[in-house]
């Protein structure tokens, strides 16, 4: 993609906080992430028409495709020069891919994507202006400027008697590594079971084990992301869920191999 010479001074700060309850395992199917998008027009007029948060597995499988905002009028989330506006959304999972449609300075409606392999929490990404109308991604190697989209996972604030997650983390790193290794071991066991001559009942049990392992692997990846940003209590909740799923999965596999 050609480097964009003129960049809109837009700041879209996306602040993600975890809404799961302290010390209690979160229910993975319920909304667990609060996302705040902040739009700043700088010297320009800019508006968003759509915001989509997605999450992909390492294999590229879509785990979440969440339309958080849709306004074909481009009036509900709009900023003029010098203005700043924020909107907050509930997202089912921690996203690793962002898509928006925006217009700026009278330009055309423009889809803009930060794909999974480029997406990083805390990194700033540039937006071109006037909006060109053709699909855009962050220009490779483009240094952050005033026109940016930023996604961050800030520390979660709890009552004073709970340790500040920026200073104290109750989830040892080796616990995460152990869960990752156990998930990989179970995945290998599933692969061996697939090569075996199984009964119909065993095949059904194997399919259940495969689904449990995939769910656990997703939770472990979310826990790793949360630990990187010191959101330790939500990370602990994810690991508790993952460990429970892996234990159940291992029991199913042991029955198959017995």
C-alpha cells in the first residue's frame, strides 16, 4: 500500500476494561469486555459509520465478529475541528482485529482494517485524510502521528483491599505455561485418537473433547493477553475456566484410550 502523505489528526483511543467479577470465574459466553472508543477531530471533521470488533484463532478461524456500532447517517459519532467524543460498547471477547468505516474532510466512505497479524495493544495506527474511499490498512512502517487508532488494555481497578493489578499479579507465569503445555498435549492426544478405529460413541466423545480443547485454548490465549497488560484477576478467571475444561477433556480422552 502506498504511503499516505496527508494524515488526519484523529485520535481513536480504544480503552478496554474487563467486566468479569473479581475472584469468580467469568461465564465465557457472556459479555466480558467493555470497550470505549474516543474520536478526536483535530483540525478536521471526521465521523464513524461502523465499528466491528473481531477475534481470530491462530489458524485464522473467526471466533468473534461483533458489530458494535452502525450508523449509515454518520451523525451519531461525529467530531468537528477541535472536538472529542467517546462511546462505550460491550464486546463478548477480547478482540485481536479492528474494522471501521469512516469519512473525513468530505471524502468517501472508507473501510479501514487493522488485521490480526498487525494488531497490537498499545500501538498507534495512522488514518489517511481525506478519506480515499478504497480499503485501507495501517501503512507498513508508518510512524505514529496525530491521526491514530489505539487499542489498550488498562489495569482493572478494584476495591482498595484488593491489590493494584499493576503492582501485584496472583497468576504465576509458570501456571500459564503449564496450561499451554497441557492444551498442546491434549491436542496431540486428540490427533492420535483420530487415527484409531473408534466406535460411534467414541467418535462422539472425541468430538466433544475436541470442542473442549478449542475452547480452553482460546481462554488460555485470552489469559496471556490479559497478563501482558497486568489484568491479573480476569486472567485468573480465564485460566480457571481453561483448567476446568482441560480436566474434563483429559477424562474423556482417557476413557477413549482405556
